[in-house]
C-alpha cells in the first residue's frame, strides 16, 4: 500500500482524536511520516479506509463479550451465518452464497492460508479459542488484502498473540472448563533478541458432546426400500478433540513457520446420512511448513517462499446398522445380510508443494505488487476397508477396487496476480487488481477488481468496487468415488461471481462509527449435488445460479467503560428461476461489554435471524426464526495479571437448528442448548 495513502488514512482518524483531546498528539505523530505510514500498514490500522467491505474485532473485547471460539466470533459478523452438515462440518456462509460449498471463503492465520484441500474448508480452525486470537478481520465479498489470497464470497484474516506480540517477550495463557465435559487450554510465547525472533503457541480443545437427531436418511430410502425400517433416531456422537500448535522463527531476512492441526469429531448424522454410533468419528488433520526469505531488487521489496502441506481425512464408523441387506459385490449376485452392520475405515492423505514469489514497490506514485505462485497436490496414500461385501461379516480391503477417493487424482495450479494502488486526488484513492488462475485442464480464470475510496471530509467516507471472482471445485467435489450419497466429478468448472459493492462510513468520533453497505452478487455455475436416477447416486454438477442483493450495517461505540456493537443485514436471495434461496432474509447481532469497576466487568451478546425458507421442491415448513442470548461476568486481578470469567451461552436455551438437505433427515441438524464455561486467563 502506498505510504502517502496509508499516511493520509492514518491522519484522518487521528485528526478527529486531536480535536477531542490534544493537538500536540497530532503534531508529534507527524514528525516521522514514513515510519508512521509503515506502522499503520503493518498493524492493520485504519482498515475503514482500505478498499474493502470489512469488519474488525479485537480478541480481548470479544472474550469479554462471552465469545469462546472463532466460530462464535464469526456468528456476530454482519452478513455471515454458520451452516453445518450431517458430519457437523461447519461452514461460514457469506450473504447466503451457496451454503453447501465449503470453499466460499478463505481463512488466513498469521499470513498463512489454512483451508484444507479435501473440503476447501476450515472446520478445524473454527474451534480455535478466542483467547489465542488478538484480532479478527473479515472481508465480505470477493478479494482479500492478504497477497495471493482471494475469497470467492469473503476472507477471514486471523492474527494470533503469537503472530503479533504486544511486547518483546512474554507469555499469554488461558484455561477453560464447562458443560459437556468441555476442557480448553492454551499458551503463546514470544521472544526477540536483535534480529532473531521466536514465537510459538499451542492449544487443545475437548468436549464430550452428544446431540439428539431425528429419524435418519434410511427412512427416505437412501440405502434402498428394504432397509427403510432400519432407520434410527437418538443421540449421536458429536464430541470434539482438537490440538493445534505452531512455531515461527525469523533471523534477519530469513523466516520459517510451521503449523500442526489435529481435529477429531464425532460423526453425528453419519457420512451416508445413517445415524452414527458411539465411537464413530472422523479426523481432518493438517500440517504445513513454510520457509522463505525477504529480499530487495533496487527499490522493490520481494518475498520468496516454499511450503509443504499435508491434508488428511480419516473416518472410522458404522456406515449402516445391523440388519442391512445389499446385493453382493461379485457375481453371481445374491442378497447379503450384515448381522453386525456395515463398518468402514476410510483414510486418505494428500501432500501439496507450493512456491510463491512477490515483489512490491512504488511505480508512478502508486504501489505495485506482482505475485506468482504454483502448487502441485497428489494422493500419497488411500485406504478403504469395509465389512466384507460378499459375506456380510469380517473386514476386507477394497482400496484398489473400490477406493472412496480417486487415488490418481491430482491438482496442478498456477496463479499470477498484480495489484496497483494510487491516490488520484486529495479525496480519491484508486485500486485495481487482476488475478489469473489456471487449474488442471480447466479454462484459465481471469478475475479483475476495481475499487475506490472517496474521502468526503474527515468524518465521512465512500467506497466503491466491482469485481469478478471464482471458486475452484474442492477435492471432495472432484474425486469422491463409490459413495452414493456424494459422487465426485473431475470435469466440474469453477463457480463464478460478479460483485457490485458500495459502502458509506461515518465517524462520529474516533471510537464511534456507523457503516452502511449495499451489494449485489451474481453467481453462476455453482456446484451442488443432484440425484442421478439411472445410476442411483447423488453427483456433483454445475448448474445453480443465484442473485443476492442486500444491505448491511454496523455500529460501534466505545466509551471509557462500555463498548457497544450492533450489526444488521437484509438479504434477498433468488435463483435464476425466481425461487427464494434458503437463507434468512433478516439477521441482527451485537454485544455490550461494561467495566463495572476496576475489577468487575459483564457483557450481553445476542443474535437473531428471521425464518429460513427451504430449497425449491422441499415441502417442509420454513425453519423458524431464532434468538440466542449469551451473557458473561468476569473479575480481574491486576496485581496477578490475570482474570476469571463465567460465560453462559444460549442463556434461555433456545432451540437452534441447521437445515438438513431434502430427502435425507426429515428433522434438521441439532446444535447444543444452554452451556456454561469458566475461563482463567493471564499473561506474564
């Protein structure tokens, strides 16, 4: 970002501050313009003035509001709703854009994209405790201001305490316990000496959650009419067991980052929409290591990096209950009975090599950034072991003849991008970018973006942008095999969107803002599952399109002892045939935190959404509107640099549900009711 642009943006809110306080502060800040401008950029200051529709949350403020995880935090963002599926994989849905696809948005943690390759989602990271997070920045709509990362519907940039320490050396820690046997703990450590810095963090999350499901998909003949009577309802394992650790080392211009994530979850509604049994689970694990160097070429700053990533998906579960009958696998075809049910062990590991190089510098009075990246992903191992298909008892290895993922699947991807940002006048700043992406044999995707920020006066801003973006199909959508609930299609084309956005921001004062934005999103070639009656299976195909129009608003006010935040969104979502899409029309959310005195503080947080319509052809009644209220109270021990907090989630035990697809579970997927959490946190 151009220094003059960053500086001008930095001075606008500080000018307001000087009016409210002391003009000497403004004078002092102007003494070293370049240093101030660079600091503003590096510390993500003045994001209201960047050419994106953004929401920003402070981690400490969110924790005092009773937020316990990244998932909880995102549920407070205007225009973002959390969706779930039969496996309790969670997906933040931006403005109602294709809730059945996980890769709609990108998650960047401390500058590293962490979407997994199997689903192109980040369920494992949604359980990240809020006490590990320093700041969350949400970009709604296509694009991202993290170089090389472009979300189709939105981007989430998470900065941890490790990623941006507040002091040269220190420790930040927390420990929590609560309902359903919940146990959480984590610690961050940072230190710096001369040009050597070291940072590390680790956390663990565990609970024993089980949720009550209605009659499963067997009742809708998903495993054939003769098996419909085996349909079950009742409690299903929905427990979480997650551990994540990361390390960063910087020496001069050299850096290396490593991150490991292990995420185990109960299978809930089951892979094939058959209710999971005790002990059934899946794992979405990931590790990655990223190393590189910063360098200079004349007046340009460069960064070259190489990364290795391994994604894995494993599932150990009873895929169908005792009494199941199916045709035998080998001729002569007979009917096989499974007296102990049909059990499956499925495991797959994919490794990806990534290379990225960027250059940025000042050209013709504006800042130019050029980047190129490439990656290669392929299967390193795949295992499919199930109950014997010919005898109905014992286990057989079907990895070679009936793999659940294509073992020969691969993704080659090359991306080039360029951004240019320049002040056009004292009031206007222009921004343009172009990304070119080529994957496998698919057609190259060209994604341009044009945006501008207009400063009416120090208290009023306008933003405008037009952009095109795409979402490449995920590994699951392309390469899933031998699963009639979902069958992959390697010939899928990317989803595309054309986005029109504008935003007005008013600064009443430094800590008091109101923003209102309008948007229209035209989506095409969206990917979904369609039943193929000839082959009796659900297949991923292109074909959905949608138009999303809406208005979003956010209001923030910080007093010395009290903070207010409120957000509202109104969305009209239709497909190309005039049908309303399954997204709530109206949502509202917000929180209040209040410091009662130097020791005590309390908070209230809430979210409401209107009723949610069903997809076309689903005759079930609309999902009811819902209101969820959270509350917390905390006590600080300043002399010990720590505090204790009691939080109550879903205070009035409202029934919260996630919509189930038509023809699977007749009832919707459940969410936990009222829960309690006690947290100790501190630093030294």
